[in-house]
């Protein structure tokens, strides 16, 4: 691995076993970071092993990000294994499609827990450590639907709007301590989660993806598109950027 934007840093990536999360983990490792790949299942180990096989530095950590004590323990374990956490990338999330009359209370609460509580709990555990160090970089991943509503996605839109506002609130509160907090808002991205959306809506995957590509740049995103934006916001070129939302959606919100 050649030294890059994140050389010498320790990056914690939640949802690191998923489509976007794994791309973020690989990109930050390529840029020189030691990466904590955090997920709730064995995908974390698979992604970590892939990074190590190409000369990068990564370790897997299993965690239920909606569990306060589990998050606290995970952050301690990451610090003990890789060193002080300098970068946090909150990618973990889920989608449950439906209107407010379609969704059960459990589905509503589960969507908020996976997308918003996870960011809150991880950042609450890590920020005091960053404040002691006098530096830190946090990048959250929201959605274009956190900026503009979409049909049959009431819980998801609400959750991702919450991620946007939480990001900006943390930027106001913690930038004076040397912690930059920014957000990437992807559009439809070719991941397993996008395929699951088609299933939830009863559409064929091919039709769903074709509709998703109907945007100014004429295609859906790739996980690598999103990872590149995250790497920029985590890098030194963005040292004067905090509290921003970088939309990466091929012009979809336009």
C-alpha cells in the first residue's frame, strides 16, 4: 500500500461488510489507514481478510450498533487493537419500504435504530477520545432521500434526514475541538440493499434498476463512487470543510 490521504490514521467503518461500507473500508486502507471493519456478522472478517491480502491493515469487529454497551465495548476493543481512533465513517443502515400506514411500529423503530441510533451511539463513544487528542474526522452516510422525500419510504426518509441534522449538530458542537463532521448523501447505488428494495416493492430487479438509472448522468452509483467522496471528506483537502452534505447521486436530486 502506498501512503495516501489517511496514512497513519485509524479509521472505524460501520457497516463495513456491506456494499458501500466495504468499498469505504478498502479505499481508506488503500489510502494508508488501519481500518476497523465493523458489522454485525461474518462479512466483517471477509472484508478485512481481503484488505490484508492486498497489503492493507484491517481487523474485523462484530457489533450490534443499536446496543449501547456493545458499542462502548467495541470502541474500546478497536482502540486496544489498532490504536486511537482518528476517523469514523458511519455507513451502517437499512431500509424498510412503506408508507406510514404500511409500516409496523417495529419496522419504524428498527429503521431509526439502524440508521440514526447507530450514528449517535458510535459518535458518542468516540468523540470524547477525539476531543482529548484535539483532532478527528467523522463522515456519516445519509441519502438523497434525507434531503428530498421519496415514495413509500417514510421511515427511511425520516431516518436519513435525522442523520443529516445530527451531522450538522455535531459539527457545530465539536468542530471547535478540532473534529470535522461531514455527510455524504448517495443516490441509488448498486448494492445488495438496492436489490432488497426491489423485493420489498414486488418489482423485478431489472426494472427497479432501470428506473433508478433515470437521472441526469444516466446510471446508478457504484460503491466506489461513494467511497471516493468519503475519502475526500476524510482527507487533508477537506480540512476547511465541516457540517456539509456532499450529494453523490448522478444529479438525481436535481
